[in-house]
C-alpha cells in the first residue's frame, strides 16, 4: 500500500507542467513549450511516485516496529509487558484443548497488561 493515491502524482505533475509551460511560452514556440511541459509532467509524476513509495516504506516500518513493541518514540525500553516474559506470553493455540483455571487467569492478566500498555502508548 502506498501513501496517498496516484492523484497526488497527477496533480503535482500538472501543476509543474503548467508552470513550465507558462514560463516558457513567452520565449519559445508553442510546441517547444508543450514538449518541455510534458517532459516536466512525466518527470514530476515519476519523482512523486518514488517519494510516495519511500513514505509508504517508512510508514510500514514504523507500524511493524510498533506492532512488535519496538516503538520509535523512546517512551521507554519496556518490552516484557509488566514483568511477563515471552515465555509466559506463549500459550497453546490448540482450540480443542481446555485451559486450566491458572492458565485462564494468566491469559487474562496478559491481555489486561497488553491493553493497558496500548492505552498508555496513546
């Protein structure tokens, strides 16, 4: 997924192309000005595409890092969710297996801590 839409590319290219056309029409023929403005349109369209791709990559990396608990905002280096280690966070994914009361309580505690951690991050 890219940041924004292709309309950003199109509008930036049109604005730059019109700008070049208006500035060059006074000193050049119509066709020369048109040729230069079309070239600028294509160049700006491509540059905007590259910029949007870069922004998309950066935003995707930030979302991935926040999803892994590696926030880039330096609010803290707390990655074990209030004392619960990764070992304690791992539960069986077998839906047919019944959980004991202790496992259910630990699961509820982990979920509460994760929800509280998410609310504190906002």
